[in-house]
C-alpha cells in the first residue's frame, strides 16, 4: 500500500467519524489490547460511566463473537480465513455505533437471521424476558457461551440491532452487525 492510500484511508475514517477500526485475525490478546484502547478513548470523551461500559461490553461481545465463530469452524474441520473479521467503533451524532463483520458459512445464515429478527421485534420488556429465559436454560457442552450476547447487546442498544448478510461465494456470506448505543 502506498502512503497516499493511507492518507485517503485516514480521510475516509475521519469523514465516517470512525474512532477505532480493526480488521484481521482476532485473538484474545488483540481483543484485550483494543479493549484498553477503546476504554481509554471513551474516558477522554468525558461521557458517563454507564455509556463507557455499554460501548466497551458491546465491543468485547462483537469481537468475541467473530473470534469464537472462526474458532468453532476450525475445530469442526471447516476453517474460515482468519483475517475475515472486522470491528469498527464510530460516532453518529450523540450515539456510539459498534459494528462487526465476518465471514459465516451459508448454512448459519438462516439461524442467525431468525435470531436477530426475533430480537428486533422485541421491546425493552420483551428483551428483558428473553434474557431471563435464556439465562435459565442449561448451557450446551460445546457452546462457547450462554447465548446471551445478542440479547445483551439488544438491551444496551438505543434502537433495534441492524444486520446485513451479503453473499461472497457459494460457501460464505459476509455477516455485518451494527449496534447503536
């Protein structure tokens, strides 16, 4: 990449009001170090502690979702390119927007879409009930979490979660998730 390309990239990031952008393989240490940078940046913005924690926790959840999905596919013998993930934090007026994207296998799209569509249709009380219901369910042995991440992000969001899936080829779709806080 030429230096002028970096200048253009910096201009684009600035115009889009993007504060942090990471694209590449997500490891625990990358998530942790970026998390520190996110927290430090938000603390200099002089916003409330609860807003800082909401943005930080949504960032961590999205980054872990990207990492965990890639790891679960690798463990099942269906490796996904490790550099296919991206997480971006930006500002839209008075709101922070945390977005992530990664390759997902085509057969995961209907399940993921159905889960997100269901959450998008719930109000705050419905999201609270869904969270309680999910937290009472027994965890599956192979699961990387309790299945609360999407619900928790929806509860923190100031508007319904926004997502998109875009076909890449016959095997993969690129899944994007946006959470406005």
